[in-house]
């Protein structure tokens, strides 16, 4: 990597009288200050001021460097050093930093497939030759340099190039377990049949459902089974969170960069003062419609989204905390907040919707505690799927979910970490072999979130994870295999379910 920076330090006063001192200071820095951090076995490494010129209060610097002391870091070091050396004698200090141009040449593992798709903020020009990329940066201020934008620009570029190679590649999927084959009661799509019977109703907005008593009881029974048969026996305790997630939380989980196109956003009223709403209220009273343009003016730009998964806010609740050894492993679950995802074209039935209900358990503990917990969770799930729901299911190791949701880098997870999916066969989709099975649950362990939320233990480093229990997904898996006639349901489920509600007769 070669970094080539032209910048000007603008002092509070004329520095021409200090020109000898400046020259001396720059020469000395070239020998020492700009070499600090270079490994011993690297010859001639670090940054180097190649040229400088002084004009009144401006000190222009041309700095060339390698990756050990990046040119912009060198500039910030020099600013500090010059302030210290010139301050007492010449009574001047750096008042402003002007970055004129910054060209970075870096080696790439491989060339991009499509250069035109690599537009990035702050990157004015990108050129590729052999395995080298030359990029010219603009609009960088001192603050942006100090905040490490340059590294992030470089990382983002590499990430985008790598992503071009992953497109269309099969996602990781490795079968871990397969249940016995089960007899299927029917081959219908349960959503369609429930819709016909009036157990569910589409809407009121797109990708949402209204569950009438029969369907609601099926969903609520599955939720209760998950809590009573999986979570309670393992010691999970219930929490209640907010459904609105401020952006800083999604920045820390990565959702803000991973799924900004799928989030629902929340807008606050720009004022609560009723007088300022009078006009819009009058218009609504008269037209019986909402004047959308006016409403737009009366609401703020969103600064939060609606829950996409419950785990981010649970992590937020523990941000920067140290958890006592006695509380470990911490076993929590959230069961009150629905999740929303803007699905657009992908919607289908009750299993792929814009709003769904999920019990989300989150666990935090040492690696040993969590790998043990993972086994216990799988054991409890197996009991429920086999003995209570009696469904045909399988378990596969897949890409860690944050790769899909949270813009994470593709890196190999340690063997025990990562994500497992639970999948169920849906007979209405076709044969076991050729149809896509439904992911109706998942289970993950990560390092990512305890690190990004700075959640610490007293003695050991902590990991975390979550296991999504999507109620509509459980319902689809169960009903697609077992039908919607209660008499044909397995004994175990019937016991938990009790009697079918009377429902609503519509004429
Ligand atoms: N947070 C995980 C997911 O969204 C588990 O629910 O898939
Ligand atoms: Zn989660």
C-alpha cells in the first residue's frame, strides 16, 4: 500500500518567520516520529514528508507513506508536534487542516468483476491495473481522518469486490440431522385453506394478517409450547422491550448497513402543539382523507425503526455492562414485540409476511456455557418437534444470520459458533427432494454482539446468541403437515390446544 497525501496546515498567524524551525522539525520527524509503529524487520517503512513549502500562515506538506504509518496519521502527528514546537516560541498553532488530494494505491487479492458498481462516498476516482487499485479521495476533513474514515473506505471497497465474487454462489448449507419420515395428512397450503374458512383475514396493510379466534389459538398454543416446553425447563426468564429501535442500536448490530431496505421506519410528529395541527385536522374532517403531503411536513425524518428482530434491543439493554458470574449464563426471552420486514415481492402465506410474531430467546455466557446450552436447546426442540408436533424436520448449518442481516464480513466461524437452521418439509410445495423446505427456526452463537455492545463478564470473555421461534413459521410447518382438522392433529398438540374456539359466523 502506498499513500500519497497533499495537505496544508493553516496556522493562526504567519509562519514564515519559523521556517528554519519547521524544516528542522520535519526532518527530525522523518527520522523518528513518522517511523513509530513500523515493525523492526521492515526497512525504510513509515511515512515521509517529501516536500514542504510555506506561504504566510500556510504550511503545505507532501507526505508519502506505507501502511505502517498511514499518511493521514502522519499528518495528524505532525500537527501535534508542530503545535508543541512552534507554540512557545512563535505563538502560533494550527487552526485548520486542508486536505488537497489523497491518493491511495493498494494491492488487491483480485480485480473487481464490474468496476462501475464500485462507487463509494469520498472516492472521486478509482483505477485498476494488474492487481493494484489506485483511488483518489476527496471531501475528507481532519475530523473524518481522525475518525478512521480512510480505513473504512478501504475495507468497504474490498468488501464490495469480494461480494461480486460471492454473487450467485450457493449459500453454505450442511445437513446436521434429519428426523424420521412422517405421514402427511394433506398437501394443501394451510394459509389458503384458513383464508377460505375465514380463520384469517389478509391486511389491513400489505403483508399483514388478522388472526381470528381459531387461527389465533393455534398460534398462541405454539407460542405457549415453545415457552413451556423449551424455555422454562432451561431457566429462561422473560423480558419486555420497546418495539422501536434507534439507529445507533442498528449501527452496533450491523442491521443499518445490512437491511436498510427492509426496515420499517418510525416518524415522530414534528410538534405536539394542537394549534399547529389545526389545519390538517380541518382538512381531514372535511375531506375524510389524510392530506399526505401536509402530513409529511408535520412529521420528522425517522430516527428509529420498528423491531426487525428482538435481540438488538436486548443487547442494547446490556451495553457497556459487566455481568456477574452468578448471572451467567444469562438466559432471557422476549415475546411481546412483533417484527416487521418490508418483504415486497417475497411475500407468501402467513409464513413470509411484513409483520410476524416470534419468541426470541437471547443468551450470554462463556463459550463453554453456550455450547452446552446449544445442546440442551436442540434437545428440547427435538422433543417438541418429535413428540408434540410430530413433524418431519431437519437441521442444517448455514451462513451466520448476521451475514444476511447485518452486513458482516465473510469470515470462517469457529466450529461451535455460527447459525443452525431448523427446516420443515411443506408437502404443498412438492416432493421432499425437489421442494424448498421452510426455515421455521434458527439458533446462533456469536462473538460479534458482545464485542460491538461491549458486554463483559467478571472473569471470562463472553459470547452471545439467539434462537428465533417464529410463531407463524411453526404454524405453517405444523399445519402444512398435519392439516387443520383438529381430530387429525397429534395427541400431544391436541392436549395443549384444548377445544376449538367457536369463532365468528359471518353472513
Ligand atoms: N435474530 C435472529 C433472526 O432474526 C433470530 O431471531 O433470524
Ligand atoms: Zn436474534
